[in-house]
C-alpha cells in the first residue's frame, strides 16, 4: 500500500529534481557554487525568455555588453524597440544592431567630412545626399532605425540570407564582408536587451523558442533533429572532439548557420585509404565523407560520416538550414550518425574544439530530439 506524500514534500522533490537536471545541463551550475555575478545573472536571464518579455525601455538602466558603454547600449535598445514596434521578427533586430556596430560602433555620428563618405551620419552612416533624409532626421536614432528596417523589408528573402548579405543589400557598403564579424555580439546584445529574443524563431513575431528545424534569430539551427549519443570528451572517449547525433541513413544534414564551405573531402583512414562510399567500422579511422563550414565570429563547424559525397563544394556560400549532405556511417563509425564538431578561432585542430551541446544551447538551438 502506498502512503500519499505531503504536497509540500512532493513539490520540493520536484523542484530539486528539476534544478539537478538543469545543473547537469550546465545552465545553473553557478547557483550551487556561490551564486552568479551581475554579468552572469544577465546572461542566465537572457537565455530563458525567447523574447516573451519584450524589449527593455531604452530610457531605463541597461545591462552592459562589453566593450559598449551606456550610450551605445541605449542606441542598441532604440534599434531593437523600433524593430519590435514595426512588428518585425527578432532576426531583423540582430541584423540591424550588427549593421550599426559596423557603421558607427553604436555611436550617433555627426558629420565626418571627407574622412568617411563625406556626409555619412548617424547610427547607420546614412547619407542625406543619397536620399536617406535630412541631417536632423538621420541623426535621430528612431528615424534612422526605421529607415533601415523599411529598406530591409523590401529585400526578398532577407530572413534567410546571411547577415552580411542582408546588411549589404541595405547599406551598399564598400566593405560588404565586414558585417559578419559582429553577429555573435549583436546576438548577445539582443538577448540582453530583449529577454532572450535571439533564441526565438527568427522569422516569427510570436516570440517562441526555436526548435526542430527552425532557425533562431541568432542565425543558428540544428544540423539534424536527433538525440545526442556519445558526448564531447567523455571519460570513456577523452579525445572525442564533438558529439554523435544518432540518426538513420539518408537523414538530411543542414548547415547550422550561414557561412563559407572551407573543406569537402573523403577523409583518409588509418591506412591512408579514401574509401568513403562504403560503410565504415570502429577502428578504421577517418571522418568519412565530411564538410567544414566557416561562420561569423571565426566559428567553424564540422560534419562527418556522410553516406555519399556532400552536396556542397569548397568556397560555396551556404545559408542556415541549407541541405549539405545525408547521414551515413562512412569512416571510423559503428553505425549511422552525424558526428558534429564546433571549433573557435577557425582552428581545425583539437585545441579549437568546444562542446557543441553547450555552444548550440547558447545560440538558442539546443541539440537533441525532434522536438
């Protein structure tokens, strides 16, 4: 016969279990080791909301995102609020903030003279002589952001473009590739100033967390909807530089974010053979058919064990969610799965590898099942 537990005890047990699960996932470990710093609390809070709480009022005290000061953060908050007021999805906010970071470092620039495009002014270096508005107008952050967003809306398919391509279509800059490097910090700023909105579905104003094959406002998506098998540098596999996502043969593999394909190859096995069109086996060695992609912020992702030659070529520009191959078991493999790695500083070696589970969770697109 079972004895009913007091309700308070049941609730306490459930709460402890929930916290334990979160702790093991790395989300709130600091709560059990002396608490979070203010910056740590900001990062934790910004990862939870997926934009439901809406943007922060630009005229209130704002969180700090280094290296930007209070006035720069206020300008970023204005840009985000204008995007929300215009009913644009959070992907637009990330694009706009990154663009202003490149054009002005989020400073409301005055007349720069011949040193820089003559009459370029404001957060986006908009030129009155090119029809962006009067001097007073382009120096008004609300007006400037509105003009940027209105131009962005006229570009077909901007939601699926890489950030740098979308920004360039608006700005027509002499340095079209310069915007991409700001995407990671712009994502962080949007999360800090808009309740984790960069983790929401990027092309929706519903402000729901990205899941499945959806692309987050951060610009990232899961390469496959599959459970995580072997983890990153586990006790049993300390040299395992990624994670294994368990999926059946022919499961589509997509680019996790926009970028440039830097490597496509049939990786050699321990005997120097390039035999990737057959199933591999444990101990064979090599990654089988593989792809590497370089993304904004000097992040590189690697995709291994594909069943046939990948569908992309080196030097090709790909967008988040684009099909790049299919799951197989070529190379050093005991069964069908995608081996997925994330490297920082475009360092292809093991020194650059980081835990993909933690990284993808921070982008708002956690690895895991189809949900």
